[in-house]
C-alpha cells in the first residue's frame, strides 16, 4: 500500500434544502460564488494539493456537475469564432487534462459516511482525501495539502503504524459546537505544527466534549471503508463519517490538524454571503470599487436601519 495521496472524494448527492428555492432545479454544489460554482473551489484546492483523481459522488439531478467538468465543444467553438481568447482560456482551464474526474451515484441519502463508502471500488487500497464543497477555505497553502503533508510525515515517521485518519479542525464558539463533529485532543500530545493526536470524537452531540470542530477536509486510510460498512446509523439516522473514524481509532491512531487559513461555511446562507464578500475583496478587479461600495454611506445607513 502506498502512502501517497492522489485521490479525493467529493460527496455531492445532497438535496441542498437550506438554499431552496435556488436548489430546486440546480445542484447546491453549482451555486456560484462570484463566477465559479462551489465545487470548483474545492476541486481547484485538491488539484493544487497534488490530487490526480477526483471522484464526485452524485445523486439524481446532478448532471450539471458532470457537464461543468466536461469539455463543451460548442461553447469553445463559439468563443473561438468570436476571438474571445480570455473566456476560452477560462472555460478550458476549469480542470486540467492531467486530472481524471470520475462519478458514482449515491442512490439513497444515507449520510456522509455512506457517500464516502460509495467510492470504495474507485479508491482501492490507497489513502485518499475527502473534500466537502460547502466548506470554502482561503489559505496560502491549500488545506488539503496541509493534511496530506501531515499524513505522509506520520507514515514516514512510523511506517509500521500509519495513521487511520488526519482531520482538519478549528475552534468554534462553544454555543455552536453541537452543530459539528467535535474531537478531544490528547492532552499530552505533541502540538508542533498544529498536529494533535485525537483520543475521542463525537458527531453533533447535545453536550460536545470540546469546541474543536471537524470541518470538511479529511485524509483517510483505506481501512475506513470497513469501519463505515460496520457503522450503524447515528445522528439524524444517517451513517456518520465521524462515527466510522471513531471506530477506526480503536485500531489506528487518529490525528487532527489545526489548519492555517480562513474557513467559510458556504452551506449556510450567511456563510455563503460572507464568503462572497471576502472572495470578491481578494480579486483585484473588484477590490477598489466593491470595497468603496461596502464602505459607502448608503450601506452604512442600511446597516444602522436594519439594526434598529
């Protein structure tokens, strides 16, 4: 078994009910942040991290995702005729020809763990990443790469005892912790570089054991598939990936990385708006005019009016 992580799984079979009616006829993953769909941000992060195979777990009504990452001969031909080289480059650059994109269906919404399990035959016996497109992470070094480097360094350090999982975590306000899977770090663990050993974890507990929350980036050993297969439905009546990782922790050490970067929960309307503003201000073509608009008296007056 290789320790090199070259595949990433993107669960994308959910119904996106929190964004209705926008998601009635289009996948949530295709909602646009400025000029790119949510899932493209995650795929670009994975590719920058060295991922060579992208596996997207889809469901009914998700054809738009497949079309987005496919070649569009008609559109490219039209842009060539109009000599729109800039737009043509954008369309052709959505995904590199060096990256394989695979699709598999999750016919029933049985939870995140079940969605990951659907990719088992495409992954085989190699470690892999999992990326949730809802989580937009703005980081100088891609969050997926931070996890991969941590995983591979642990394997190098102790090749006879490779980790079962490396998770991305962040501190959240205690009042919000029950919305997440949370972890308990080993109090005696070495925290050098933000890497900590995990001694316990729980999914969306009414009384969370900590405010150290798991967010949508994972690197998992292939043994996770057996754990998912034997995991019973948990929170929400679904097969939870956190529960399967906890089960795997009985046989393998589990670690977490306090990643460096800013995370936006784009699966939430307010988080989606925050991500839109932050990403727009990172774009040189929008920064000056959009920044001036946000600081304008009209916006300030509206904020004061809404607050009163």
